[in-house]
C-alpha cells in the first residue's frame, strides 16, 4: 500500500490562484485508508475550496486512481471534469500522474497529497515501511527483514559500529535491523548466511522510470490458458 499525507492547504490554494472551477479525484484504495483521499476528505476539500471562493464542479471516487482505465472512464462519463479550470487529485503521486495523463494537456492536474512510502499495514491506521522497491530483493538471505530499508544506513553486510544494546544508533527506539536479522537467522538455523558477503548493490536495476509489460495479464482474454505457441 502507498502511504500519502496531505499537503498544506496554503500551497494548494496558491497553485489554484486565478482558477475559478475545480474538479476533484479521490482514491478508494490506499488514499482512502490513509485518510487522504476517501469520501470524507473529498467532502472536506470541497468545503474548504468553496470557502475560498472556488467552485467545485464535482468529485469522483474511483476504486484506484493509479488505474488509467478507471480515470479515463470518469473523463468519458463526466463532462464537468474536462470543463474544470483545474483538477485536484487526492491520491498518491501515481494517481496524480495517471489523471495528468488522462487530462487534456491544457488542463492543470495538481496533487493534494505527498506520497511517502510503500507500507505493510500492521493494522488499520498503522503503517510500516519494510520495502523500498530496490528491484533486487535480498530478503532470501536476511530472514525476511530488509537491511536496505530497515537499516537507516542501508548496510548490506552486517551492522555498523554504532549498534548499542541491540538498538540502532540512528533511530534509538528501534532494534538494529542487523541484530534482528541475526536473531531470526539463528532461529531458522541459517546463521551461515551472516558470513556471506553481499556484492555492492546494482543501482542500474533501479534506473527510473521502470515499467513492466505482462504478456498474459490476469483478466485479459485467454489469461491463464496454456500458450500453444508463438
Ligand atoms: S531488498 Fe528490501 S527494498 Fe529491495 S525489494 Fe527486497 S524488501 Fe524491497
Ligand atoms: S545500528 Fe544497525 S540499523 Fe542502525 S544504522 Fe547501524 S547497522 Fe543500521
């Protein structure tokens, strides 16, 4: 899940300066769970913009704003979207990007949120960053704990000299990621992995933008059927 937080309203209002009408997009997935782009936040944003003299032409709460087909469907269905002076997106950056590509290039599309990290949902309203999408997963050798993300220094070959009493010297409240890796590997009888030297991270794998094109995506005609040749 992508975690987002609301931008300061002053910045949003400054970006909307000179505009008279706005259309809002929310996201009924991650942003809804982060309380940054669900129904309540769309209502709240509508009231705030209107109290500042802007006319909100409407809002769309799509299942996932990062899904281009959902956004394009709204643009086709709701004439008011194309007529708005600007569109404000209460979703993550991927959602704002998707709306920006669906809009006519002359229509400004503005993000209402900042995207922060990819999260594990520990429970409702409690999120934890355990993966930073490096593109070359090492969890296979680290007991399922990510040193790339959970060690603030991103150390891949054991702890730094700052670990004290099992705690991290950077985030003193947290256990050192490498102490946790050690404990877990020990319980798994895989401590020999601690002796393995990880090669330098290949950052070329993470060169952006990245894309993936599946040859047989789920839901497409024929998906899941065995290919007989091509
Ligand atoms: S090593 Fe860490 S950052 Fe990289 S893919 Fe695995 S969990 Fe994510
Ligand atoms: S104490 Fe552990 S988690 Fe903290 S920076 Fe050093 S190695 Fe990383």
